[in-house]
């Protein structure tokens, strides 16, 4: 492995929504991620790249609080994500590769699911939403360009529209951070670009931090502000997206850029 690319993480004095500090996680003696540290500033779009098995999924599960690290910490707005109370988890919204919508519910009802963590348990169980929640959900659908689809069932929407509903659901959560786990892997190139453009716009306009796992280097360079790269569970690259060159590509994937399948847009 070549020398690690220059680290450009936000300095400690800068405002941050997400702080990863020395995170290590092992499974049955196998180290999945080791001593990973970086910060994400408000309004920043961070792309996470790396070959299969690099540790991206484990890192994302630690960031969302689904896994507790063996050592190190994950903080959102200064609070640890993994813990008994889990208060910081409400400030972390997740957008999945396969959308994770309830097909039989309308787009509006799916977006309202983003409000469940902010409600008393009895209201959440009965899905008894207040008027303010419904207005917020409609506004979130409007932000993603789907207000006119509010009453349509999720399974009647195209793949790109379903992913936009998932993003609207994340917005309704009022998060500090959106974790997007390969959000365009099942979309065509044009739709992929539209979804990533939307996430970048949300980062800018809402001052939400976006951390997005991608396989396509070209999309990372086009839409991200910064790229971090993992190899064998370790962070080896942390550079501004415009500086991601062939040398750095070799650090991550071991091949020249033009010969690596990760440079291609998913079909």
C-alpha cells in the first residue's frame, strides 16, 4: 500500500456534526475496521469509497448506532451515538439502497415514519400524527419534488421516485446527519445523478451532513466535497473530491482508474 493520502479532516476547533474517533470493531477475532477517525462538518457531502470487504458496512453500522465499537467513539453533535438512551440516534437518518418503504402505504405515510422517533410511544404505535407532522411531511415531499405524489402508494412509484420518498422520510426526521448506504446502486445513471444532486442540495440548503457510500468514483468526484477511502478496515485516503486522482485510485483499488469497474456507473 502506498503512503496514505493527505488528511484534510476538519480541525478540532471547526464545528462538526459527526466525529469518528479511533473506531475499531472486530468479529470473532477478525478486525473489520481499525482505528478510524474523521470529522464531518455541517453542510458537507462526504463520499466513502473502498473495495468489497474494506469495512464500509461495519463503519456505517457503527455510525448509525446499530453496532457499538470495541474501542473509540462515534459522536453526533457532541453526544455518543451508541448507548442506552440513544438520544443522538434521532439525529441520524438513514437512506438505504433498497429504499425500505412500506409498499402498501402512500408516499406521505412513508415520509411520516420519519416522525415516529419524535413522538410519545402511544402516538407512534397508533400512528396518530399531529397536523404539524403532516405539514412537515408534505414540505419534505415538496423539497424532493414529489408533492403531487403524496397520496400514491409507494409501490406505484418508479425506483428513483421511491428513493426520493426515502430521502424525504430522512428529512422529516430533522437530522443532523444523513447516512446514505449505496443509495444509487440499484438506479440507472441518470436517476443516480438526480438523487445525488438532491442529497448535495439538501446538505447545502439544510446544513445537514451527508455521508454517502458509493462504488462509482466518477459520481463521488462529481457530487462529493470530500472522499474518504477504506482498505482492509483502515482509513487510507481523506482528500477533497477534486484531488482524487489516479494515484489515489491505485491506493484504494490497486488498479489504474480506467481499468477498474468501480469507475463505472451502476446500471
